[in-house]
């Protein structure tokens, strides 16, 4: 009987340890992503990019408003960009890292993400959210809108 009780106690302890580890892993992942937003839950997107007109998208049921239908999904996915390192914004001069003015500003449901220049070392880019600077993968930046191809004439 004692062995059975001891086995149950050990089993419950192991289950508790696994549950704690899973919770800890989830918290660690959230601490190392650009935002805590769920891309599937984002309802409004505002995007401005240097040299381009501002664009806005709103979720309408399962679809997004606007002509560039592939772009809103790509933009919402940027919310979960992995972050290599967080630093206080006060450690930087915004103009020196391309954040005064930023190359692009993406606002997802009120969460403003500013994208700056590439970092000097590694393949990383600066991004600012509030009073923190994130070092993110270089390619993790909003893409420009699709444009229509220029008309071409066959060569004679």
C-alpha cells in the first residue's frame, strides 16, 4: 500500500513538473517575440513606409479590406517575429539606427512597431516598441505593396 501511495505521489510530482516546464517555455517564447499579439486576432493594420503612401487594412470577417489581399496576413505575422535581444531605447541615438525617422511604422491594433536600419554586426535589424529596442532578423520587415507590372512592348 505504501509503495502504491509513493508511486502516486511521484507520478503527480512529475506531472506537476512537466506542466510547470511547459508554462515556463511559453512565457520564455513570449519574452523573445516582438509582441504578445496573436496574429489571427489582429483586427486593424496601419502601415507607413518611407517614400510610399500610408495603407490601412481592417478585418471584415475572414477577409481583409484593401486590394493587396496577401499583404495583411504577412503584416500580422510580423507580430511574432523572434527577438534576439531587447535593449532600452535610451541606450541608442534613434537617428544612428534608422529610427528618426523610421524606415517603416507598422501599427497592429494600436501596438506601434518602428523599423530601423540593419545592425552593424550580424544579420539583424533594429525595431522599436515603446521605450525598448529589439534586435530582430534582418528580413523581418514589412514588404512594400504589390504594384502592377509596367506595360511592355514586344521587341521587333
